[in-house]
């Protein structure tokens, strides 16, 4: 019924989210840098002064490898979840494919995360790390993380239309995930029996793979990559399925 | 009559809305699962059937809350019927509530692009039509200012200009002719008449029976979700006004 231009709508929605977010901030894009820098400072203080951990070298790079994927996941998930309710005017007025709205919400975070990726690269240069062929894997792995967050956002955005407290569930889960994603501890410290489960979490898998590539200069284990792809695709499929079953009555609840 | 000459067809269409959805929180869902709280439903439309030929123009009249806007939302595809079928052949431009996706912090130009893309206009066409849309709206240099600096009339003019540039097969209009000053209104009427004479299908909801008489051949009268009268514009308006007249007499 809607015969429009998908990429054009997506582009305009992403530009809108981005501009609306930054136009009202006097520091603009610097907010994107401030958050990881402050977190880095706090974590550095706690884990080098209070609980010194000798297993970690290159602390800033180590932590940023964890923080950047985690930030994308947590912010993208929240923005995606509230996107349908935030854009209810749009849903009630135009028959644009509804899936576009949460996906645009997640993708609008890519710009903001891109700035944090630059920060990570800066610390890499300062640490004297050199580029390796494995860096080419990073965009592919990131692609699957984006797919994963889109899947979560689709399901939760649809549920949020019917159950407005969904956003608090997402925010609480994010707090829990901050501790359960290996942001400030290495994989080697995780007890053996839990390692398998960790690898099935796409965010944790991306963190581990990024460290393999950037810090150790090696390719991440194939099993890790397969698990990342597998769980991301499963979540995305499930998210789409939930969205499709719920979307016909959005109008009634928005 | 061949199927291809049909622009819009409603087959026994009913739409039900659940009431009390303002409280869409987990607690209410749980209580309703256990049957502790029953949500009331509201029949916005009941068993509506009609067929509109290509090139015909139809007005819809009825009092507030009769289901007129729901009917237009069904044509535009925003609402899906609970029962029955809605068949629409062709590209629909729906001027329902204008300005889908408008954001006060974006400039007029940014809102124009976003709104146009949401309505389904392609990237290339937006580029080609941009200056023509701005000109029709009469916004002028304000186009690069944030939307929050616009008056309500200016916002509506911008929204209307975008929608009217869609080149639709079917134009669905909801009360928007009350937009802007007299000059802009007459521009809108001209545009709608042009579409009509180009053989496009037209569907209008209005409280103004004179607007409907001016623009439509045919009219539907809807009351409390039910189709009361389907006939020529003049007959329907007469029936509608006769009925409301007898109602005021009763009072």
C-alpha cells in the first residue's frame, strides 16, 4: 500500500533524531565524547587505585573496547523501545511501514557511536597499537551487533505500545548488563562454566572479539564469531515476529 | 462494471476500538488476563459497504464522532478493519491530520523532506518539487527557520503543499480546507478542482455542507458508525439537514 522510498525515509528519520538531539545541546557532539571519558576516568580510578587488577594492560583501550559496544546496545535499545510511542503522531497519520521507526531509532545512534569509535582509535594510536588485517572483521561484527539491537528494539517497541512500563524494564536490564558484559574485567577472569553463556550474548561477544582484534592483534575464535552471528539473527527474527503480530492494533493503543 | 474502474471499495467493514487504552500499563494487562477488568469496546464503524468509481468525488458528512475520520484512515491504510475488506486501487494522498512527523526543532525545509518521504514521495521527486512546494506554501525565506517560529497557519500551509504535490490517484481530505487565509484556501480549492478534472478520485470529510456541495457528486451520511444515507451530494445533504432540523425542533 505504501509505495515510498525506504532508504529516503530512513535517512530523513535518522537525520531528524540526530539533529533534534544535538540542536538543543550547547556542547553538541562533545556530549558523545564526555560520557565515555567520564566513565573511563571513574573505572580507571576504581580498578587501578581501589581494586588494582594486574591482568589488564592498556586500561583505557581495554575499557573502551567494552564501553563502546555496550553504549550502543544500551542507548540504541532504549531509543528504539520508546520510538513508536514518541512517533505516535506519525504512526497514526501515515501508512509508512512501521518497522522503519524503531530501526531508524537504533541507527540514529550510529553517528553518536561513531564519535566514540574515533575516541577508541585515538587511544589505540596513543598506546602504539598498529593496524592489522583483522580490523576488516570489525565492521562485519558490528553489523551483527546492530542487527541484534534492532531485533530487541522491534520487539520492545511493539510491546511498549501496549505496556508503557516497558522502558523501565529495558533501563533496569541495561544496568544489569553493565555488570554482565565484560567491560572492566577480562574474559580470563570469568569462571569456566559461565564462559559459554557469555559468548552467546552478542554484546559480550563483540567486546571479546574487539579485544582480540585491537589489543591482542589476533583473529577472534571462529566459535565466538559463529555464536555472535547466530544469536543476533535469532533475536532479529524473533523481534520481527513479535512486531508483526502486534502491529495491526498499534493505532488503537497510541 | 469492470473491477478496474473501482477506486475504493468497502465490503462489510467494521472497526472496533478498545476503550480505556490510556492506561496501557502492565497492571491492566494482568488484571484483564485474569478477567478482573473488562475493557469496553466501541464500534467506530459498523458494517459499512460502498463502492467508489474512479473519477468520482464523494463527500462524507455526519456529526462529531460519527466515524468519518476512521473511514478516511481506513482508505489511507493507517487503520486496518477488524471485519470486512477495504480495497483501494491507486496511490492515495491522505490529507488527514496534516504534517506527519513535523518536529518544531527542525527547519521548514527539513520537515518538508521528512514529511514528503513519509508520504511516499521519492528522493528525486522531492528534489524536483522542492521549490514548487515552497512556492505554493507561500512560506518564503522562513523555510530555513525552525518550525517552532511558524504560526499554525504557516505550518498547515507547508503540510498541505507537501501533500498536494504527491500526484495521487485518490485524494482523501479531512477538514483541512479550513487551512490558512482566504487566498490560500482558494488556491487549495483550485488544486483540488484540477485533480478532479484530471479524472482523479476524491473523498472529503467536512462539516461544511457547502464545501461538499461544491466539490462532490456523491455523499455518504454516517451516524454513530452506521451508513445512514448514500446518494447524490444534494440528496444526502438535504436528508442530513432535514434530520438535524427535526432534532433541533425536538429539543
